[in-house]
């Protein structure tokens, strides 16, 4: 049996990882500044993470949500404390798409409406509900097509007000920072207007923090830079540092009933152990503050590099917009400089999503290598 060929792969097989580095089968070391789409939040094979999962694996790894699993409540308590949402409730899932699916369902259960406002450039997942609020027709199958979703221009407050005034909107969903879209941040005014109007029209405000959450921007969640609270916050990726886990933080105004939501694997013992390890490291190493500080430094230094047109983002969620299409630069960074970076829907933008504890040495090294790489690629293109 062959694998279903849907991924464009680098010809690299990784066999080892530690901190911000990975090694291939030929023992070549690469600097990892992408972390598998912002998944590696506390560094590869962090010793506390490995210890916590190993200990859990040696006791019990899984049982369904038909029995008491105390580590789920431990995780909820720790997440509530560190995120600034201690009075919210937590529903555990396996992925960001699943988190968004359940958030949409909760919103619709709450106000009995169907229509959702999403932003142009949005990416919220590939499952049935999540894919229709993702602004990419290429991945929306005919069976997923619906007229329940309204895409408004990014950060367009006037369009937001116009549609919410109908009183028909179930939910507004926005990423704390658009990741796949190219690292674009909704303005503080947009978030604050969305919060005010959603309250006025009893519409649910959903913050998709799947990629931008867990301390990446210098606040636990990116939308908190705007000084607002969302009704539902979805998370995943960095939540488990590589172990599949996601969640929905739920405002107390949403009332649960037995069977309302459900999952087989969500919140299993091993996933929660991974989630606890991540939060403990984030807290003990003060990574939220550090990510904000090192990110501010990094962004300012990147702006000085010739060939960089614009640097977008906050903390350690960074988009480097080049003066040329970035594909050849990214390929060269991997092949010639042994550095992994990410791409985006904007073909000029490189995404950086490193571990939150990346060192200043690695930051400065990348800047030097990027400058050299750009100089060489630009010289070839000018010939």
C-alpha cells in the first residue's frame, strides 16, 4: 500500500531532535525555526516533557471519557490560571480543527443561529465545519459548500458592523494572528468593536488561537493584546509540544448537558500529561514574557536586512515579507544553510514559528544566514 500523496516533501528524514535543532539520518543538524507549524512550543524533547510523558505511559496511557480522569481537571486549573481565564470551562479535543468544530457547535446551540462571519485569508482547519470558514476554495469539497458563511475583508470594521446589525449572525471567528494567511494581525479596534457588537447582538465571539496562542506573542493568547475577552477560545498546536491535544475555553454563559459534545481520544491521560508538562515549562521558564521580549528584538533586527520588504507579527510569530518570491530562499535556507522556516499563502512571506525558548544565539545566527542567502539569491535573479 502506498501513502496518499498530498504533501510536497523535502528529501530529508529526521531521526533526532533536541531544543531548537533536529538531525537527519546523515547526522546533519538543522536549526528548526518552524516547529512543525508552531507545534513545538517548549523545544524538542524537553527533559521535563519527556519525563512527564514517560511516567504517565508507565501507569495508564488511555481510557475513554466514561470514567474519572483527574489530570483533566489539573490541566484545566493550570490553563485557566496561566491564560487569565480561570472562570471559563474547558472541553478537550485532539486538534485545532476539532476545537473549531466544537466552538461553532456551541455557538449555534447557544443562540440557535447558523450564519458565521469569518475573515478573508482565514485558515481554521480542514474538517467539515472548519473548512467552510477557511478562505481557500481549493480545499472545500462540494459536500462542504454552504451559504451560512460570510467572508468579510480582513480588519474591515464597517463590514463587520453591517452584517452584525442584521441580528442573524451566530458567531464571529478570527485568528489572533492569521498564520497561513501570511502573519496578519487584526487591529485592536477590530477586536474591541467585535467584542462590543457581539455583546450587543448576542453573537458569539470566537478567538482561534490554535497557532497564535500558548504564549507565542508575549501574551498567553494574541487577542489579549486588545484587552478583550472572547466567548470561546480554541487552541491546539503548541498545547502538547508534538502530542495531539486541543481544547475549547468556554465562557460560563454556555451551559453543558450530557452528550452535547463528545470525543473518544480527547483528554486522554497521555495527552493531558503532555499538556501539563507544556504549561509547567511555560510557567517555570517564564516563556510568555521571554517570547515577547526576544520576538521584539528579532523583528527589529530583521527589518535591517537588505531584501526584506516588511516584517509582520508579534513575539515569536513572525512573517518576513521579501522583495522576491520566497520559495527559492526557503529552499536555499534548508539545502545550503540547514535552517527550516515556513511558507504562507502570501508567496513573498516566510513564516517563523520557533520554540518559545529559542536562544538569542540562534536568532542572531539566522539573521546572518538570511542576509547571506538573500544576497546570493538576489544576485542570481539579477543575472
